[in-house]
C-alpha cells in the first residue's frame, strides 16, 4: 500500500489489495499527512471507517511491511537511502511472513546485527522493524512481535565530552612517533570535525588544495549517503594541509580513498585510538570525541553558533547547542578562582 498522486490529479490516492485484487482509491485530500491519517483510519479496528474485507493479506512479509511503512514516513532522501541500505543487507532474514516471527527471533536478529554494526545502524534497524509492525498491525492485523527490541536499542549520550588542548597534544605526540597512519586520521578529525564514516568515505577528489577546502558529499557509487543530507564545505586548517598534500602523491586517481583502511569494516579506529590514549597517558576517547573537540574549540574561540552548525553538518541548531554548554562551565570555573 502506498500514497501517490496520479498524473493530472491533485488528491493523494492509495492502492489497496482486496481478496487478491488491487484497487485504486482517492483519499479525498491534497495534504499528505491528512491522507496518511485517513488511510490508517480505514485499517483501525476500533475506528468508524474500519473495513474488515481489507484485512486479508496476513501473508505479507516483514520485508514488504518495512518497505511500505517507509513510504509513509516523512524522511529526507539521505535518511531513506540509509534505511533502505540496511534493509537490503538484511533482506534474507526479513523475507518471511511478518506474522511468523517470534519476539525472541527478532531479538536474535538484532543482537547479531549489533555485533558488527554501529549504534546508529542498530537503532535504525530496530526503528524500521518496529515501524513495520505498527503499520502491519493497522493494515493487516499482524500481531506485534517487537516487545524485546527496546532492550537492544542503544541510547545516545547527551553529555559533551572533548579533549583539552594539552590532552590532544599528548595524543598526537605519541601517534606521530608510533602510529603515523592514525596520527593523520586523528589530525583530520580534530581539525575538520568529520564523522568517522565521512572520513572513511573521503576521496581525493573531495579535497581542493587550490581553494584549501574539503567537501563532504554523498558517494552513491559506494552506497553511502550523508547524514541529514547536509553536504558541506570545510576550510582546511594549516596544520593538516601539508600532511594531506604529502599523502596525495600516492593517490591513485581522484576517486581513490584518502583513508582506505577506514573504509574496511574490519578496522575499528576508535578501538585503536583508545589504546593510543592509554599509551599516551590521557583519558580514553573515541573518534566521535575528536569531532566534539572540534565543535567545542570553535565555540570557545567565539565562532557564531550558526557557523559551527554549518561546519559540523547539523540539520538542527539544537544539536549544535550542546557545545554552548562548555562556555557555561568556563564561566563557572572563572568565578570559582576568585
């Protein structure tokens, strides 16, 4: 079932399968949100517009339910592509009728996925599965089997951790001597605010040494898309420009990766970074903390919060505001010395 506007029509229509026969029906509105509400109302057993004869397709697969439910969600292109990429990867495990899955089976699928994928990807998988069961419960009367999935959802930490300048210098001093490859990655993450996935998909064609800029853009040929669809351009810091130029001489074309080892799913940069921190005698941090350090340093230097938002690729200013909190602590520390 999907909402769409036929050519030459203003209202949204929906295709409905009744006893194996597909019918097209108008929702009677040009507003997508209202059209979605009206369609879902038809499938609500407690609603006045419920139609029992529509509740026939109980053999619909979980995969079909996921794809149909995604069509009804107001997602950005990049978000939709990421969801579809995860679903395609899990296609074999999601192809049975949705009504045949037990709660412990779904929990096992998610648990196995979580062992080899990031927090964000795991949460996205849980989200699409739960969304599919909500949709199928309304449209086909399929019982919810996601009761155990909430326990596997990884919560996001709100607090802002970052490296102080002295800690960063201790880390890169150790890496410069002992781990030159990781030294370059650390420098780039700290001075550009790139996410680790963005660094892993960075190509030499994304770096313009004449303009001294780096551009974060989608890589459809690698089946990779930017978070929040926020393509952005970041000026290169004077500390990393010569390092990248020295590495560029070995590049095999503009489409080759700057950090090919990060692209490999078997290389866990954050795990090695924590080891480097321990060896350098500082607190252990992950790659994302280097990104936080970038945002924190910009705010501390007085860069307007809207500029910080654009440089970090945030879609919502409220996400960037977590870096503003460090100024509150700095003020408190300043008063405490009196």
